[in-house]
């Protein structure tokens, strides 16, 4: 995706300005409040409190960012519409996760069953569907989603990031601040004047953090509370697609298409609901103590940028979505190639495909098949062998079986995937391969000028005008006055001299190399170019300089591919 142009003022400058503004705001508010009991000790306690509060302001400014409208006191504004693009991206990812797993297995199962008697070979059908589903989930989890995330990172797409509970509820301060009803301030040490002790404050902070962490885990779909959420939505969607009695919906193509829409749509809805809760004030915020002795509502999540020095991607960048798709495909092919880079890489990829994806999906299919027939038997008079003779395809028993089968399939697969984690070795190998390429390019850029130092010295000497002593000696020997050099010899000599003197600076080196190549081309076009420089010497010099230029260009191209264009 094309990176938008940078806004004025770097992120570091804006963060620093935000922190300074918050610190000034804190001091201004405390300054206008009189001490309830003025004393030198109160001033010392205030200084200690300000030192602690400054560190907390710095943490929160870094966590929420300079544009999050965090204030020392008062409720934060919920993320709201600012998070619409990240939500859309997460929904797309979740749709693909569902649409590329089970529907592929359904297509294989439909083709297999077409050559067998109805309802025969249920175990072999489930196993075949699991194997094909495993191939789809491997492609999605190992190749497609990492490629999408890597290109989204280059596009600087904001992503949801949970704010650390310790930032929302920091450790107890060494000094407590109390604001009286008349607006006066009083500073106390923990445990003084009936205030909670430091141990009590620590226990309270721990309890608040535990609650915050639980809420964040719930909204991130990593808590026990949401374990049944997505399977329930998926089961409901798949039961709904059984309500139609139209025979056209029972064809193999319709089964695959409708299942992809139902399962993928369930995943997208599931993610949309959770992410929408992150950006709403009631569900995406928490009440915590502020720095003025009161309370305020802060966001549980922030929008984190991969590169804080560049502006974030916005909806206006959606015009570049076709480029993003092509780049994602290119990155996915690069990741796929890493599976064959070494013997260990191939073994790891094969183990992941067979042991995690195929076995996991086969077990999910078999478990869901047995459980759903047992549950559906309650509507079939206790018969658990499948549909009854003459039973309609959209009967309540069939809808119950369809919904519960997808429910248990998702439940078992998600548990299996959580137990075995994800495979990121191919992405790591690709990053290492690119790091090696950059190191080789750096070596070429730094070593080539040193390697051609002798050629540079020879060429510079040939392009230098003769000294007065050399002219006099030539006249004495009867050779006459040397012919003046071409006007292009001087600029080329200066360019080569600059290249020789500044070879350690890559950016200056590239400019000097390009200048030298241009001057060499101009000199070769002149009438005396061949007379001044030996063709072999000139060709070798051009080849070496072109090598440096190519290495620098390849390095910059790879940098832009991995990190985006500079602002």
C-alpha cells in the first residue's frame, strides 16, 4: 500500500509536547489550590508526589499516544469511529479464517459422498474433510494471515493494543493527595490520618488490575468467558442456512458457498462485536484513580502504530487495496518458499501441516460428528444413526444437527489450536534471509571502493593535467607540449576524488557513484575519451561502480518493502 505523506512534527516531538502539557496542567492545578495545613513538610511531600506523578504521566502519554486526548483529570474520549479501519481489517482476517477452513473440507466431502451411498462411510468422509480443511487452515494461518499482517504493518495500519493494567492502575504513590471539599490540598504518607497503609493500597491495586486484565482478555477473545462465543455464532449461522427447503441450496456448489458465507460471516460478526466493545465508552473504558485524588475513565485499548514516525493508514488509502492484495500474494509466496529452504524447515512445515492442522481438523470433525448425532437424536426419538427415512432436509432435527456440528467443530479446533500455538518459523526464516541480503549489500557498498582504490588512483592520475615540470621535460625530449585534456576530464576527476575520500558514507557514496558514472559516460562520448582512459580500465571502473549502485538500490528497495517509504 502507498504510504501517506507525513504530517508536520515528528511523533517524538508531539509526544514530548503532550507530556510537557500534562505536567504543566498538573502543576497549574495544584498551584492554585492552597495547602490545608501549610508547612515546609507539605511542600516536600508535594515535590515527592509530583516526581511520582510525572513518571505516571509519561507512561500514559506513551501508552495512549499524543492524539488520544488523555488528560490528567476527566474522562477520556472513547476510540469510537477512529477505530473503524482497524475493525474492518480484523473482520476481514476473521472472515478468511473461517471461510478457508471448514468450507474446503465440505467441498471435498460433498465430492466424496457423491460417489457413495447416502449417509455411508461417515468416518472416512469426516477424515477426508478434515485433511482438506487442514490444508486450508495451514495456508491461512501460516501463509495468508502473516502476509496480510506484514503488509498492513508496512502500510502503518493501526492495530488494537491492550493498555498495560499497571499503567491504568500504577503502584501506590509514596505520598497520597487529598483534595478537601473547599478545594484545599493535603499530602500524607500511606497509613497516616486513617489512610490505607501501603500494603492495603497494593492489594487494592492488584485487585483492580486483575479485573482490568480479565476485561481485556475477554475483549481479546482469550478469556474463558468467550470460549463458547464464536462457536455459538457459527453454529447459529449454519443452522440458519438449513432453514430453506429449496433443493437448489443442497447442491455441492451451494453447500460450499453458503457454508463459506455462514462460517466466514460468523467469524466476522464475532470479531466486529468484540472490537466494537473495545471502542465504546461503556465497555471499552474502566474507572481508575486519577492524579488529583479523584477518579476518571480511561480506555482499555489504544490504537498502536507499527511506525510512530509515519502517519497512520486511513480510509483514503483504500484506493490502494488492489496493490495491497498483490503485495500480500507476493509475500505469501516468499513465506511458502521458506518451507523448502533447508531440511529442518521442510520437516517443521510438514510436521505443522500434518500434526497440527490435518490431525486437528480430523479430530474436530469426528468429535463434532459423534456429539451432534447424539444431541440430534433427542428430536429423532432416540435414533442416533443420522436422518430418519423421509425426513426433510430443513427439519428441526437437521437444523439442530447442523448447528451443533459446527459449534463443536469450532470448539474443538480452537482448543486444539490454542494448545499447539502458531507456527512462525517460516516468517522468521524469511526475515533472516532478508537480513543476510542486507548484510551482503552493506559489505558490497563498503568494500568495493576499497577494492578499486588502485583503479581510482590510476584513473585520477590519467585525468590530472601535467605539472609544469612534466611539460618542460616533454619539450626537452622533443615530444612537444602535451595536448590539453578534454573539458569533461576535470569533473570526472573531481567525482572520483570525492568517491575516494567519502567512501565510508553510504548516502554520499551513492551520489558520488552516480556522478562518476555520468561523467564517465560523458567522457566516453568525447573525442579523446578513449585516448585518456584505456578501454579495459574504463570498463572495469564502470563495472565496479555499477555494482555499488546496484547494491545500494537493492538495499533501499528491500528496506521500502519491509518498512515502507520514508516520510
